[in-house]
C-alpha cells in the first residue's frame, strides 16, 4: 500500500512540476501573436492604389504572366524620385496611351546602358512608368521577348503582344 501511495504522490508532484511549463506555452503563443499583430499594424497598407476594374485592363489581349522578378522600384514612389543623374523621364503625350491605360499618366523612362534593372536575365533600360493622380508609381511596363510586360501594384503581371506596342517601341 505504501508503494502505491508513493507512486501516486510521485505522479502528482511530477505533474505539478510540469504544469507551469505547459501553461507557459499558450502565454508565449499569445505574446508572439500580439507582436505579429503590432508589426502588421505598423506596416504600410498593401492595397493597390489604382482601381484596375476598367474594361481596358481586362481586354482579351492581356494575358496573365505568372513570372515576377523583383523590381528596383517601390510602389507609390513619387515621380521626382527618378530625376537624378542617369535617369531620364519623358511624358508620353499620346491619346492612344491614355485610352489604353485610363486614369494613369505614362512616362517613358530611360536609364544608362550599364544600369537599369534585370528581368528574366535581360537588362531593361527602357520602360514606361505609370503614375496615378497622386503622382505615385502604380505600374511599370516594358518590352521583353516581343511582348509588353505590365507589372501592377496589385501584385499582378500581364503581357500583351498587340502590334500597337511593337510599333510604338521602335
């Protein structure tokens, strides 16, 4: 009988010793959850600034492009960010561009041949930067392998092989 009581007492004391460790785990998880929530609240909003619902952006010539390389640009940067040496930004004053990209202002962007950015192993030094009414970057477009690549701030990418882009890009 003494052995049986001793075993029960040992189990009770052992479980009591483990109890704080078990109860500390959920508290640790709650602390981590609170930290993640605070970090998320400090982050800038990632909702797209531009409304991409216009039918011009859903034309059948636009085909979803799943390959995305990181860009050296940050979405919502102001246009004057690219006014430094080596860059050149020229407004595109063409009604057809305005019709194809409603609500956006297009600027032709040129960089030095030894700079630019890389996309699928090719250096891009000639692109179109699209800005919204707040003068913030919401899209970047450029030619790659015979297609106009259109990267948007909503994390979507499209390509278009329309002859308009081929003729304009010469």
